[in-house]
C-alpha cells in the first residue's frame, strides 16, 4: 500500500480532539476488491474493546467516531476536511498525509442515553468558532459559545427557558470573564447586568476546555 500505517496511527492519535493520546494498536480495514484503506480502529484505553473508529478514503481521513464512555457505541463524531496540499508538495503526491486534514465539525451525545446529539461544535480552518449545546437535554439549545481565534469570547444562555438567550457572559482576550449582560425584556437587546447582581455563571454555563476544539 502507498500509505504508511505508522503515520496514520500518529495522525489518528492527534486527530482525536476529545481523547487522551492513543496508545493502543491501530487496526486497518481494507476494501476486499480494491485494497483501498476504508477504516482504522483503535482501543485507546487498552481494555480490549475498540472505542475509536476512523473512516478513511484511502490516505485521507474523513471522520472519527469515539466511544468515550465504554458503551460499545460512539457518542462523539468528528468530521474532517481534506484541506489543501502542504507547502512544497505537488498536487498529485500520493503520500499518506501530503494534505492538511482539519476538523470542520464535531457532534456529541451527552444525555443519559448517549444517543441524541446535544452538543455541536463548528470550526473554521481547524479552529473552533462556535458551539451550540442543549445542557438540560430537553431537545432545545440553551447555550451558545462564540470563539475568536480559538478563545472563548462570548457565552449566551437561555436561563428562562424561552428558547433564546437572555443572559450573556463576555470574556476578555485572555479568556477571563469580563462582564455579564442581560436581556430584561426578551427582545434581544442586552444591557449590562445591574451592579452587585450575581455574575457567577451557573454550573451548566461553565465552558469546557477544548483541545483545538474537541472535548
């Protein structure tokens, strides 16, 4: 095969944004007729069960499915773009990673049943830009994260359950909370929260750390 499985294993480990570094054995799956690489599987935690599946189109990573909770089924799905040829590589190069593969979206199922998607992450050029999340698992988004250059800039919350944000946490460039705004009338107009009001975000509002965007 024209692809280096060792390079794929390293790439798979690095690409799993939501996981610790992969230490288990990567197993390739090839198309029986064409010999083309279709999938890579991995047991990340060494418990003897596959918990990571990378769907491949030959040398190119298309998506990764991750079982984060040992249920035997994926509960995080990451989608990748083939990107553009690396500097100095001819367009027709056939080496394993002559193209820069970047994450474009990730979905997570964090509810009790680990099946319905409750969190969606969006990326531009491999850098996280925004997140939509249903934190109480009622089927409606109640938390919106906005990022600038990969750093959390704004966190909007639906505290009243009206289906749209009514509280806004604004962060400084270094990522610390700067101030809080509220939509008192529910008309989409935010004003600074009254002085002395509780500016501590509720537990559900605490933004999760991200490794280039994943959990």
